[in-house]
C-alpha cells in the first residue's frame, strides 16, 4: 500500500468517475485502474462497484475510506510542517450549517495564505452532512449548534461517529428579516407577532427531524412555513414574502447585504427562549492542521472571542 494509492482511492471516491479522476490526478485511466486493482488484491477486498453509470464505493470501500483519508491527511500535515514550502499544496475543507460568519471566516482564512497553490473547500450543507463529512474526513472541521432541546440527540450522533464538540459562543434567539418587514421597527418580536408571516427554514432531507433543524425553537407550531436549501433563496423570500427565520443574531452585512436585520425574540410562557451553543466539531484525538487552526482563529476573531493574536 502506498500513499499514492490512497490518494487515488480518495479522489475516485470523491469524483465518482474513473475517467475524471484520472484527469484530475494527471495519470492515464489504465494506470489508475491498475493501481486500484493492485491495492484491492493486497487488501483482499473490493473497494468500488463499477457500473456503466460510474463508480460507487462498496460497503468495504466505505469502511476503508475514512482510514485512508486519515493516513493521507496526516501525511499532508507532515509535509506541511517539514516538507519544502515551494512544493506544498495547502488542502483544507470545512462543512457547516448555513452561517454567514462561517463563510466570512473562510474568506479571511483564504486571504491570509500567500502560497502558490491550494485546494480549499467550503460546504454549506444539512446537519447530517456536516457530521458525516467530518467523520469521513471529507472536511477537517464542521460548524453547528446545540441547544437544550437537541443536545442529547446531536451528542449521540457525534459520539457514534468519533467526533468531539468544541464550544465557541452562546447566543439567544433572534428573528431575522428584511428592513422593509412590517415588524422590522419592533424592539423585540414575539411568536404571536410572527403568525401572519411565513417561517423560513433549511430543508434537512428525508432524514429530517426536529433535532437536526438549523433553526432554534424548531419545535414550535408555525402556521406558515417554507423550506429552502440555500441562504440566497431565503434572503429573496424574506424580501418577496415578508418571510423570517430564527437565528443566532450573528449576521454578516458584508456577505448578506445591509437590507436585513436581527431583532431579539420575545419569549412567553408557551414559547420560551432558548440558548444556541455554537461550536465546531472535529475527529477525536485529531490535531488541527495549520489551515484549520487559522480558520478557527478567524471565526473567534469575527465573533470577538478568545485571543486574536
């Protein structure tokens, strides 16, 4: 088994095509196929299902992939620390729930690197994907939140995937809406005030549950609701339909624009407030790469926590 073979397996699994993987790796398809078959013979397992529609991992391959990624990433970390700087290619990935501050920190992290080449990835995705991406080492870091309501369920998912949660900041619930909304001038907004307007939330897929929702107070009964899959669509619906969402109150005008505001949520006896604990997840016993450390530093700098020096 060689590091080159591990890189081949990781690339094929990510792309799902032998032809396109060969192009990305700058090798011929016969050479790539031969290397994979040689590794499969050595391991005594079949890593990929080969069909006319592409390549997919077998069950054995899916089990093998996280270990392959772990070994290869550690190799890259060693090269980052001890290899020749001009030959290093910085690699880093982060998966997150839909937080503009996470995107802003990513932007600042990328700006801070003056290197000849890099391969960075930012994935805004569903809660389960954030967890699975970090568990499989597709991403080094994940950003999500926990509350008193979902903490037990999320903690169980993290534990079963060998992941640890690291606290960043606690936030109260805010109502996020556009400045032209009829409620925009309020000092605070109650659940009763919101009933005439559509509540926007991010779709979590077929595995959707209240525990996986990105929005706090997801257990409340909303008479009007709309599911979306990206922040841009949500912002358009806020403007076009006077929609709103419930959030941490941490907004980035540089990315989302200055037409939106966060107003404190006003709790009542039937609809209490709740604390969002936002943090990052990584694999247990892992050491952050220098890029990962820089990313967390930029998040803390933006949130105004920790030592930015």
